[in-house]
């Protein structure tokens, strides 16, 4: 897995929507009950029960999206003593949840610092150019459409799942899909783990294409144990939708600058034509 650091593709205007989305994601994460324990991966039972209750309320659940039925029992956020010891109390939901709206709220929820920071890194690097090309308003709605497509796409493939679906990954995957369509030859500085982190400058089609290939393989269950806990299928759907929505903009998109004399992070040898 490569870690993107910076792309050689300057934007013409300030990406206010991208910055606002990052700020909103960070703010929601910091104010989510129970996230204090995610700094170290720990947290006591009270925090855990509050976090489960919050996620059940605001996360997107495939069963709810497809069947439009709320569960009879959900975590209340309280701690109780059961036959097997202390645990989270469940009871009838004390709220009226909209499954459609839950897809929107789920886009701003994250399960931990690594989940949050990884998503925000990709959004910061690639979102500014897509926003620059689309314009602020169109980019915002593009982001939402990709997020909704990813959420419902995953739900259709996992209609009987009651596990909460959270994260901005589906919407950000749409941003990556748009980027690879609009600037496939843009150079991206990445860190490649090989004993140490090696800095390389690779074309966007290689970096993002490799990322998409991994998501497609993992979504089929290969390479991960039991499919893992990551909604890889949502990434695949969001990426494809982003590509399709960005395709009409490709003819009028100016090419990215190509720094002279550099190739894959090294100075290229001069060549002569004759």
C-alpha cells in the first residue's frame, strides 16, 4: 500500500468546500461520545456503550436502508449488569431515525483516528483539484451523490447486514475516481514502505488505479480475513460513480504541469531524436 503525500497539480482557487468537509469531519469526530478512548484504542465500558448507541442512531445500516425498518432493540448508551457480567443495555429506540438521512450523517462518522486521518489525507490531496474543476457548489453535490451511491450500493450487496456503516470513504472514493479521469498523468508523491518509506513520484493513474484494484480484490473477500470490517464494496461503487460523473468534464480539463527533468522522483536522462 502506498501513502500519498502531495500531487504536482496546483489548483487555481481555494478549495473552501474541501476544507469545510475536513473541518466538519474532524469536529464531528471530536464531539462523538466515546471517542476519547480511540486515541489509544482503549476506553472504558461506559464510553463504549455511549459510542455504540451514538453509532446505531446516526450510522447507516443496510437492513434499514433496504427494508426501511428500525430494529426493535438498540443500545441505549447505559451500562447494566447481565447474566454474563456488566454490558451495554439495549431497549426500544427512543428516537425516530430516517434511513435516508442516516447515509448523510454516516459520511461524517469515523471509528478511530487512523480511519479519520487516512480519509482526510486523501480528500485534502485530491479534492482540491476536483473542486477547482467542478466549482464549489457542483463539487459539494458531487461529493454527496458519490457518498449516497456508495452507501446504497453497499447496502444492496449486504441487504441483511445489521452492522453500522460509517465513514467518508465512499464519497472520497468518488473524488479519487473523478481525479483519475481528469488528470491520469498528474504526478503524485507517495511513500512506499520497503524496509523504510521510499519517496517516489508516480502518475495518478498508477497510484489511484492500484488503490482501486486493491479495493476490488478485497471487496470479493480475497486478501482479507472474512472480508474484514471495511466496506470495500462501498469504495468500489463510489469510485466508479465518480469516474462516470467526471467523464463529461474531461474534454475541457487543462493538463497538469509536468516538471522538467524528473521521472519517478529521479532526474531523467536526456534523450535525442533523429
